[in-house]
C-alpha cells in the first residue's frame, strides 16, 4: 500500500492543542456522516448525532494509554506511530463485544454504529500513514488517501441499507414509541 504523503488533513504536532481540537472535530464530523441515514430517521436526532460525534474520537483513547500520559504533545508524537489498537481487527472485536452486550432490539444498530464510526476514524488516520490498519496480519502503515472518502461513502451507504431494514414499515409498528421515527 502506498500512503499519500501529502494528505493535508492530519494534525500538526507542533501545535498540540489545535491538533487535538481539529482531530476531535474532523473525526466527529466523519462519525456523523457515516451514520447520517440512521441519525436522520431517529426520533432523537440530536442525541444520536452527539453520540456519533463524540464516538468519532473514542478510538484515540488508546493514544493516552500508550503514552501513559495526558500530555497532548506526548500522545501526538508516539514513537512508532499510532498504537496497534488503531486497527480493523480491534474495531471488529469492539463491535462484536457491543453486539453481544447491547440489550434489546437495537443490538445490530449499536454494533454497526460502533463499527462504522471507528472504521471511519481508521480510514481518515490511515490516509496520513503511520497506522497499522491490518494489524496483526501485516505491518502496512497507511492506505491510499482516496480510500478515505470512498470508504466513508460506502459506510454511509451501508447505514442507509441498515436504516431501511430497521425502519421497514412492518418493524416500525412493533417499536416502542420512544424508538419509532418521527
Ligand atoms: Zn486516531
């Protein structure tokens, strides 16, 4: 794989605070985008969108753990690049845990949301290299940047399919009122 060296959207460790704000912002927007069809149909759009926005950055908690520090400068300049938990395998595992533990009928939507938001995060980071996307299978470090927009649109399209399934008329009639769409 050939990471695109000029991917201009990654944060700049020279400005740790601004970088962190930028990272939270862009991962949040991407999180909302990949789940947009589900968020749009939900009764509580704002809370769904807020969760997707916040969830967009959740994966970066691994930076703090790897650095053993709350220093923004240290988490943004980890030796060896991003932690190995910035990988598809970890995201799949996380989504499986959500699928197993999430109670009730929103299991699938919750697990998919976890997968889509975190995969969107990986695609964005991976476009700028220094990421072990396919850990533990390969040591590749990044993806061609075009995969980021293509992947985000594909995730959004999959959310649309899932939303159509979840909000199919015969299923809505069986939903508790709080969960039904507007
Ligand atoms: Zn990240």
